[in-house]
C-alpha cells in the first residue's frame, strides 16, 4: 500500500532521513545526480518491509547472499542456476541467481 499526502512546506531531506530511518540497520538513500526535471527524485528506505531483502556480495569469495524474512540464501559463481554474463535470467530461477546474473553482467 502506498500512502501519499501533499506537504505545505519542503522538509530538509537529511533531517527527514535521519528522523525516519536513523535507527535502521540497513537504511539507504539514493539521490539523483541528474540536473533538471530528471534530478528531482530521491528514494529512501530500509529493509523492514514485508517484501524487503538485504543483498550483499563478497568479492573475495565471489558469493552472493540474500537475506529476507530471516532466511538466508547464498550462491557462488559456480552455481549452475547463475547464468553467464550476457545470458538472460530464466524465469524459474531462484531470486539469488537472477540477482547474481545482474551483478556479473554489470547491468
């Protein structure tokens, strides 16, 4: 569900982020560097929603780790479910394999 309301004033983005997500272990703030109309959006959030996942990648081990709702799935590049670079993910793949394919292709 998305709740929207119009504000009478523009809040300070940093203060809003700290107020809403300051206590979160996995908060993020993606701010556009584009100028003009396309640069007006920022995305703030954390890993606390019902569809949230925390995705980490260990470069040394080559391991992708996805944690969601307390369950952890880890995959190495040798996992047969992980497509080669340039190969599109298959619809029947595990979510970690699809994410690994994206990481490996640089997309």
